[in-house]
């Protein structure tokens, strides 16, 4: 949640203190959790060790240590809270801030808009508002399907869509469509064979009709999609950034320039990129390229392997439980994987989206302690 930065730092600081106390009380438990999620721990440790060859050793070591702490904070929450309570807490928190943002924008409060007039509510950027709105959208759908306070869940869907409209985020609407389709796919194994056949047939019909229209009318798909998203051929400068990222990667392909180092070092082309783009940036607007530049092919492989592991665990857990609540981790990881192609919501220290991914990985990899998390699709 990209807003109120001082509050965020305080929250992470308190969580770190709680983690230290928990590890001191149960060191064997957290050692077992680390072993069970060894890929993510290895990625975090590798990011820390990149300080040994980093262009800015102190920045890389500090950010890497924070990433390790964030990883274990995720373990702590997964162990103490559980996935259902995390989902409900996230829903209520996001619903509150999205509602506040809509109210401020409807009142035309000046700081609810950025310098160019784009709506951002209480967030630091309109893309952050759109990201949370997209996550609120599918979280509301999951809770509605589980039968949890359906009037509030339905309100969450409407507020999320309204936020996307106000933020004028074409990418947000694409992600909303994508998550709706993913939830439909989740319904196939959850329902009986007749419903599964119907849903599968419906998805195939939509796909066939779409492809047929493209061929019949000779659509320029890329041009139409870019127009729909309100983007130009460079994706509002993203392709320029991506070219610069690949050039940097080619100079340090295996180990990178150091975690969280590229934008902080005078030895990189960061200052030239700022001049070209006309603004100070801290990301290539692509998580995978960010990590490729920072920690090279080795580091990126570890982070991607973690995402693949979470996808596999969450899908396997959903097939085992066949419940709406357990559809959320799979849909969330799919959402964040796609969003990472043009934004940077994960694999940074102190990122709430990374914390959710860690919680999903841990909770989907363990045996349920009770039936509290098992809400069947209704």
C-alpha cells in the first residue's frame, strides 16, 4: 500500500521487533519455515550478499537485510494469523482507503490529485491506487463467493471498479478482466462436472469468437490494445526504460550491479535515463528487469523460481480444498505476476505485495490446522 510513508515505516519497525521476539522464543520453528521456503530465503540472502560486489555496497547490504527481515515477517504472520484472516484484513483496509480516496476526489481536495491532474487519492501515485483497486476487486469477488458478508463484499467490487474509473487506469481494467477470467478457471475444478463443462465451453467460445473477429476484420491487435489502455507505442516510455535495462544487464549478466544499487550509483546510466525521461525514477517499470539488472541472471532465477513455487503450491492447495478462500492465493500470484511486467509491486524490501506473496507461499505449503479457512464455493 503505497501511501503515508512514515506510518508504513513505523509499521515495519514494529513488525521487525515482533519478529525478533518470536524468533528468540521459537528458533526451531522459524528454522523449519526457512527450510520449507528455501528458494525465497536463498533469493533474499543472495540480494544481501550482492553487497560484496555492488557499486553501492552499503545500500545493497542494508536493503538485502531488510528483505530477509520482510521474508521472516511474512512467515510470522502466516504462522500466527492464517490466510483467511489476512485476506479479510487486507479487504477491510483496502476498502477503507479506497473509499477515503473516492470521497477526497469527489470533494476535489487538491492533494488527491497529482501535478498533472491525475486522480491518486491518498496514495503516492495513481498506479498505486489502481493496483490496490485491482486487488480489492478480486478479493471482494473471492469473499463474496465464500459467503462472507456478501453486502460488504459486493460494495467492495463496486468501489474497486469506481476507483479504476477515477484513476483512468487502462492497465487496471485489463488486470480486472484477467483476474475475473482466472476466477472462472478456478471454478472449473470447484464445481461439478456439468458446471465445469459449461464454464470450459463458455471460455472456449469467448476465445474462439475473439480470434474469429480478429481474423475477419483484420484488427491491428497491438494498436487497438494500446489505444484502449491509453498508451503510445513506447507504453508511456516503458520500452525506452526496458532497452536501457537490457544494456545494463549485458555489462553484468550473472551477478548484476548489486541489489537496489543501479539508481543509487553515479557509475550507472541512471542520471542519463532521468534526463531522457524527464523525471527521477527508481525502477525500470518491470520487476523482472529490475532484478535482472540488480542481481543478474542468478538472482532473477531465484526470485522467479519462488513465484513458480507459489503458483504451484497455491493451485495444488486450491484443488485440494476446492474452496473460495483458497482461490485467492492463486489469483493473487497470477495478478501480481502479470502486473510485474509493467510495474514494480514486488521483490522490493518493505513491499506489502511481497509480504502477501510470502504468506500465500507459506500457508499453501502447510497442512490446515482447522476448518476455519475452508469456505466452500456457494
